[in-house]
C-alpha cells in the first residue's frame, strides 16, 4: 500500500488500459478519480472500487475541452484536497486509412483527444502540483509514436507528440519535485485491438518479437512503478512495454 494517502486521476479509466491502471493504483492505496467521457462507465468503475473499500470519484470529462478539464481538476481537489498522480490515458484510434484518404475532421479529432488532451490535463494539474511541491504525471504513448504504423497517421503522430511533450515537461520540471514520464505499449488486449480488422491486428501482432499482444495489467505495473517513490530519479523518460518491438 505504498500509494496510501495519494490521490490519482486516470483519464479514460472506464475500460481497457485505463481501468487496469486505476485498479492497480487503487490496490496500492491511492484514492482514485475515474475520469471518463462515458459517465455511466465512470460511475460503474468508481462503484467497484468503493465496494472494495477504496475511495473514488467518478467524473465525466472530454479531455479535449479546456473548461471540462479545469472542472475535473477542481472537482478532484474539492473532493480530496490534492492531486498527486495524473495518468493521461484517454485516447482514440481513428479510422484505418492512408494519409491521402484521411478526412481532415477525423485527423483533428484524434489529435485533439490524444495529444491536446494530454497537454490540457497536464497543464491543469501542474498548478495544483506546484502548490503542493510534488507530483507525478505518466502519459500513455505508443510504439506507434516511435515507428509509425501504416494507415494510422494521426494516431502515430499524436503518440510521437506525447513522447516529445513528456521529455519537454520532464526538463521543464526537473528541478521541482514533479516528475513526468511516459509508457509506450505495443498492441494490447483491449477494446481498441478488438475494434481493428483481423488483417490490421495480425500485422501489428507480427511485429512483436514475443509473438503475442500485451496485457493491460503488464502496462499498469510499469505505470505503478513510475508514479511511486521507487522512481524518484526518473523523469522525462519513455518506458517501452512492447514485447521487444521497440529498438530505441
């Protein structure tokens, strides 16, 4: 229970990887804010944590909208008095299309949720963390942001941007007690993978040397390390959880 007393916000925590991360942090003692665009899903997951005797708050938020992000942070502080951990997990895949055929509005949507959302949530919690004099942010990137995946241009570009944003923030805040890191998974067994065509899923699986998809719990374990005091000298880094796929 080494996160006991800490308050953690996980965006996109109503399902998949976000829920696995929220479960892991709650298991280790964190008081959880389940931030999710699907209000019913957020409430359901918060209720699960409360049934396990954990403290939790369900909040509906669109991370691409600044007023909603500001309200999320204000509501979390009103409930718990502080914010120690932010995990920027909310993200969307977008349609599988080559760049020449990609609709501009769908490009904008993916970039807004994945990259702009990470920026806005980080910006909002930093004011709180600076007052406290401590905090930890973990951004969920992707191996697609390092290598680029065909027919996934905005997703790949948004995740590359998240890696760069992580390194920038890590350097900006290096002399504070606020650390910023990223995790870069390969394809995981989540709804996002299940939404892909069999051909797209098989292609991405074939690129993983271990020959299988990752499990959300495997990524959650790395996130838990990065937000804990065990990672006190780690900032501005991108940790791969890719089954050996990444080469840098």
